[in-house]
C-alpha cells in the first residue's frame, strides 16, 4: 500500500485522489482478506462492485472510482491483465430532476417579505438562469 501512495505522489496526483484510491484498495483487500493481492482477478473486482452496489446502495460514481482504483493498482503497482475498468462501469441512470410545483414556488415567493429577495427568487425561477449567473447580476 505504501508503494501505491508513493507512486501516486510521484505522478503528482491530488491528495484527495491518493486518499480515495488508498481507501478503495484497503476496502477491496479487506473484503478479499483470504486472498493475496496477486490472486485477485477481474471477476473478483466485479463481484466486489456488485456487493457494494447491493449491500451499501452506492451509486455509479463510487463504482467507477472503485474500478478505476483497481485499474491503476493492477496496471502500475502489481501488473496483471486487469486494466479495463470501463467494462465494470454501471450504465448511467436516467433520472429527471426534481422540480417545485407552481404552488410551491408561489408559496416561497409570497413568504418572503423583502422585495429584493422576492425579485431574486422570481427572476431565478422565471428565467431559469444558473445560480452562478444570478450571483453576478446587479
């Protein structure tokens, strides 16, 4: 594991990436504590990803991070045939965004007493501009 951290640091990965990759590999090694890292295969990684999806209800991003961590480890630290993480990425879920009803928006606007805040809320809702764009309006 120290070799992984030093290799990531040498390649100038961000501290957050290093922390995430290290954590993912620790979790995998703990899950397969009866196997040596050299014995892990792509099937083992796939079963681990299925496990965290079912037992911990993780999303697509967590599965991608797990697959990517394994890919990096088995490509650079412990060379083995496992180098194709995209084969393990779950399909992207299509979800519609949750939006407020007209009554809810009306309630939010009516409950605000400050005229400036009412104008900001109405402008934000009525135009559909981004929050970052709204922040810079004068």
